[in-house]
C-alpha cells in the first residue's frame, strides 16, 4: 500500500514518530544518568525541555497563523479575537483563585495533547476507508491518552502539569482505577488483534499509523503510570508532543509550500532557514519564560521585583495568552490537515 507519510519516511520517522521510542530507550539505558540530570542540572533540563521544546512549539504556530498575512486577512475575527478571548477567560478564571485558574488550564492543555495524537492518527489513516477498523484506531488513541490521565487523577504522582494540587478536586471521585485498567488493556488487546488480522488478511500495513499509536501508548503509559518521576514525565510528555508539532508546522507550512505562497517566509525554506526557524521560535519562547521567571516564578531568574498579589490577577492571565491562544486556535487551524496528499 502507499504509505501515508506527511513528508517522507525519513523526516516523518525521525521527527514525528521516533521521539517516544528514542526517549524511552534513553530512559531504560541511562535511567541513573537521567536522574542525575534532574539532581544536578535542573536549570539546563528546564531550559531545554520547557523553554526550547515545550514553549517553543507554541510559537511555531505563528508560521501557520499570524505570520501568514493571507490567513489572518481571511479570518480576522478568529485571529484577533482569540487572544482577547484568552485573556478575558483567564481574568474570569483567576477570580475564582489561582488554583482554579491553573486547574482549568491544565485540563485544557490535556485535551490539547490528546487531540494532537488523534489528529496525527487521522492524518496517517487518511487513505483508509471509514469503517469499523478506523473506529478501533480512534478508540485506541483515546484510550492510550485518557486512561493515564484518569489514573493520575486518582493516584498521587510526583509531578504536576502546571502547579501542585491542580487535580486535587478529582481525587474525591469514587475509586475507578481497577475497572478502567481492565478496560484499557482490553482495548489495547482488541487493537493489537485487529491490526495483526488486517496485516495477515491484506498483506499490507500502515507503518506510520501503527507507529504513531504504539508510540502514544508507550509515552503516555510509561510517562504517567509506570514511572512516577518528574523529569521522566517531562521528557516523555514534552518531547513526544513538542518535536512532532514543530516538525508538522515546518513540513506543512514551509517545506511543502511554493515560494510564491510563502513570500517573505521563503527565507525559511533553505538549510540555513531551518536553523533560523528554530532560532525564531526559541527566541519567542525564551522571552516569554524570562517574563514568567522575573515577574511570577522567580525560580531560575530573579530581578527582585516585588509585585503585590493583586497584580497577579491581571498579569498571570496576560502571560498565559500565547499558550491558551495556541490551545484554542488548534481546534480551528488543523481541520483540513488530514486531506494532505
């Protein structure tokens, strides 16, 4: 069968499909050394994982949205209204307390991460007919991502999404971990049997789709359920999400576009342009995180700015606008991605 690569086997393999497998291999081979990074080089792990990957992937969306004049002109209300809506929502949520604000934002982020995996699965299944087999793939992706989160809600973990106790209110729910674990492994077995049956029946297999679903199962299960470690969770969570997203943006919005479509952005198509692209999104990410550090967190940088707590109800929602806008816009800008040739 024609393999449904987004670009080609090499690029898709290295930058979209391989991250969870490579990270898990590194963790299992060098677990003590990885733990040593957290203990002795926390600043550098934060700089690389949070700033250079997690926050940077948010700004890569600029190359599909705000940096594309024709796109903005086509949907002005969406692109001008979404940042304003994000700040207003943040302001309203913060009135219920900072923990409520971060709890809701964490749930929105989780939904965004889950939908990304579903979106990649749909892209890689775009040549397949819409029948029961694709439905099982969809259920498998949602099971691979939702089960670990439900497990996290009821089981104390040594890591957070944003802040401590962000999911504390969910711990009052009845204990459901045993039965959802049974359902989780049943869905996994059904998906495996379905996939094996299709391969033997047709002699064909969708390599990127299978790799994507397996990688999703591995990264979410080992990152959240199996390991109970902050750095390992961040490694699997951030790299498996951020790197494929940045790769997709570069492939679809720069690499595969004609120079006439890109106009001034065509500078990013060259070999030098790839590094310039990465430098631009990292620069935006570093500037945002620098503001967070000096104005709110004071963990890695500090200018000893003594802002009173009343300023935080305006400042924190403002600083979170790029991230929340990224989450919300993603529900609109990728609707037709599965139609890629």
